């Protein structure tokens, strides 16, 4: 029993994220400010306007704006289902085995990228992490999303 408890304690220490709920406010927002805001912040256009002038914005290193909880969910759950996951995935779930093109933004080293990807994964929910598009996803799959505020 003692050994079991010790084992659990060690596991919890090694994976603090498992022990607590991952929320937008506590975990994702600071990470987003650090890694994503400079290109997806309030100086960026919303997706509709971004797409009208995509080349201009991309040349200026601007992606679509996603600077609130609701705006980030837009790219995870609906209507741009799976965009966040397709872009951040490390290649383990992509069709061609290549990482999504925002994966590199998650950190300078592979270790940092994996740690931050893990936070995004846990936020969406390990069970819910899917690269499916709006037309492919089922209601059951959408209902698995955690994405706590
Ligand atoms: C250096 C600038 C830059 C940084 C930093 C950056 N992005 Fe992007 N992002 C872009 C640009 C430009 C596009 C649009 C071009 C494209 O589709 O690849 C984009 C596109 C995206 C899209 C696709 C949106 C759509 O059209 O559906 C998502 C999702 C995304 N980024 C998420 C992130 C996340 C999350 C981070 C932080 C971990 C991040 N990006 C960091 C520049 C950036």
C-alpha cells in the first residue's frame, strides 16, 4: 500500500497537469500570450477579414485573430472545427505524419513543444483531440470536448 501511494505521488509530481484541470484562464491564456499573441492578437483581423486579404496578412506575419476564450474555441470546436489541432499536432495524428505548421511555434526545443502541446491536448481533452473537419466530426465527438474556461 505504501509503495502504491508513493508511486501515485511520484506520478502526480512528474505529471502535475494530470492532477489538476487545465483551464483557459490558468494554463492556455498565458501560453497563448507567450507563443501565439504576436501573430494572432488584437492587431490581427477576424477570420472573415483575414481570408479576404490573406496574402497581405500572411506576408505581414499575421494570422487570424484568436485573442479570447470564445475566439480560440472558434478554431477548436466550431465552426472551424479541428483547425487548432491540425495546426498544433506533432504529426502523430496527421495523415502524412508531418507536424501541423503551427507546431514549431509551441517552443524552441522539442521538449518545450511537447510540453506545451500536452497542455493544449489536455485542455481540449485527450479523448477529444481530433483533427477532423466540421463535415467529418460527429456530435458524440464534439460532446467530448472539455476546453474549460
Ligand atoms: C510568427 C507568427 C505566428 C505565430 C507566432 C503563430 N501563428 Fe498561427 N498562423 C500564423 C499565420 C500567418 C497563419 C495563416 C497562414 C496559415 O494558414 O498557415 C496562422 C494560422 C493559424 C491557424 C489556422 C487558422 C485558420 O485559418 O483556420 C491556427 C489554428 C493557428 N495559426 C494557431 C496558432 C497557435 C495556437 C499559435 C501559438 C502556439 C500560433 N498559431 C502562433 C502566424 C503565426
